[in-house]
C-alpha cells in the first residue's frame, strides 16, 4: 500500500466498520472480529519508492481471513479497498 502506518491506523475503523476491532500498533497487528469470522492484519513499513522528486511511502499489509466464506471475504476486502483509496479517476 502507498501509505504510512499512521494513515492505515486512521482509516481502519472506517475500512472495517461493523467489526469489533482491536489494534496493537506496537506489534503492527490488528484483529477485526465480525461475529465469528475474523480478519487478522499485520503490516511492515518498507523504504519509500522514489520517482524523480516524488516519494511514495510503502506499507506491506498481510490479510488472514478465518471463518469467512468467499462472498464474505470479498465483501470485507472490497470495503477495505474502497476505504483506503485516495483520490484519482
């Protein structure tokens, strides 16, 4: 993702609305409980990408879905993706 840890933490409540969300920023982990189905997130900062004078932050985010069917995974991931998009076409 092209964001910082602070950016991710700011958007998580909206991106995972409807879940009981527990965040451990020190451990770079979050758990979202959707009433029996769970999404576990972990992330790591990487060096920024540079294009000429442009610098883009890089955050590698891992998703682990437990107890979701395919439709449930798709719905949660779609909402997450929409909530974390920035501007543009």
